[in-house]
């Protein structure tokens, strides 16, 4: 909030984390422009595949691949994105962002299909009971707790929308908003059912090994949901080693495996919205490092403000 205030007051020249709701005010500021770049981060609903009370056992709900698939197909990701981020985000094709040129945008995760999801839940024995329409199996409710970090406004807003979509499917979700550090600690120690998480990609997608492969389980990685599939591991490793001309096809094959297993629901990849003073002339900005060519930026002499006239060192 302070950074946005400084930008619109003219006390700052650039802020790289604007939100869609800031754009109306930005349109009224004649001295400010906007640059939008593909995002390098994505948010997702992570399932914990291990029992929080005993890591040696599968999670009583999410250890079931078919249940994870049914829950994934119960969630209308396009509606969630439009509700929270308008047109400034896309539904991911998998645990990746489209800023990488080798990613096939036609790839997709499991589709939203509430009718099919309902049939799957019925077939798994999760039957609607009582006036509230919530599902249960062998006397156990289809219910779980979703932890959300309080430092992410997008995820805070998305939590109740997810909760409502799943309630309509007969799934009860309790939202637990936590301090960001506490939420991260809960994930790292595996003491959660599900979490609204995010991941920032680097210039190279190599970090996916730590995030989603068997190698990333435990102290050496950040695969906090303990997803493990040797076929995905092998395909991803092959994709990461491939030359750029053939990497796209190999990544598509790897994502097909992890998307079918549904260890998470990939929710949104937001675009980066940069507000910048119009007097500043920039070079082409890279999605992974918009400041990379900062040395080539300039301000025309006739447009310089007093604070721009920094004397050269002698």
C-alpha cells in the first residue's frame, strides 16, 4: 500500500507489483504508464499425500489418486481466475509458467467437469447425506482443512471461492489463515491437509526437481506434498536435459503424467503489472528479470526532473 501511494504521489518512478484494482487509478495518472509481462510464478492448491499424524501412512483422503482427480475436476479454475485477477492471469497448463517459450499452451490439466466429478465421488463411496448435502463414507465426512498464508491477498480472496465451489460438490473445506512464516513451516513439516501455495520460477525450470519429484521430498527439497511418481521423475529429467528444439515435447509428456496424478490443482499464473513514469525509456524487459537491461534505460534531457540530474562522479 505504501509503495503504490508513493508511485501515484510522484515520489517513486516504478513499482513492479501492481494489482488489477490499481489500474483504474493508474489510468487517471497522466504521468504514469503500464508494462505487463508474462508472470514467473504460479499458485496452486497442494494436496498432502502423506498422513500429517504419521508420515509412513498415506493421507486418509489425498492418498487416493482418484479422489484427488475428482476434487480437481470439481474446481472451475477459469471462474476463480476471473473473479480474483480479471484478465491479468491465466490458468496454468501444469506446474510451469508460459513465459518459457518451449511450453505448449495447448497442454492442459484435468478439465473442470462437475457432472463427471460427482459420478466419480459417488463411485468412490462418498455419498451425499443429510440436509446439507455433504458427502460421507463409512461414517467419515469428506472434509479437510485448507491453510492459507496471510501475506497473499490473491490467495486470501480465492480461499472462500474454492470453499464454495467444493461445498456445492458436497465437500466441506475449513479455511485456516496463518502468518506466512507459520504457514510455510506447516507445509515444510507436512502438518497440513491441503495448502494454497505458490512457486516462483527462475530463469531455468530446473527448480521443478526440488518442487515436484521424488528427489524433492524431505530436507533436500520443497516437495511438501510428497508426490512421487518414477515415470514423472524420468520424463522431467529427460526434458530438463533436452536441447531447446526437443524440450517442449518432453515437457508435455511429463506434465501429462503429473496432471493425471493430480497432486495439486494449478490455479493461476498472474501477469506482472509494472507501473512506470512515462519519462523513463526502457529496453525490452525479460519476464524473469525486468531489470536485466537497466543500464540501457534513459530519460531524455528535456524530460528530466530535478532528482534525475545526478552529477557524474569525477
